[in-house]
C-alpha cells in the first residue's frame, strides 16, 4: 500500500467519490471534505496548481508531487 503525502491512494479515491469531473480544486476539496477527508488532505488539494482536474488520478498525482 503506497502512501502519497501520507495519504493512502485508496482513501483518496474514497474521499473523491461524487466529484463531477472535470472539476476545479475548490469543488474537489469541498467534496473531499464532505466525504470526511482529513483537514491536511483538504489543504493540500486547495494548494495544488492548475485550474481543473479531469479525474481522480490527476488529484492523486498532484498530492504525490507529480
């Protein structure tokens, strides 16, 4: 089980359920928060570059630093 920025990729996927892709980082962060994501993850999502994400893999890559 690989940890991305201290977060399990499977947990990240769970927290992103319900996002209507493509989505901007505010929408992604809001959905993650509503799904019970830890505050640290929400802050990292809000700090990611780029305006829109086409899917959860882009968010995971951003949290991973890639």
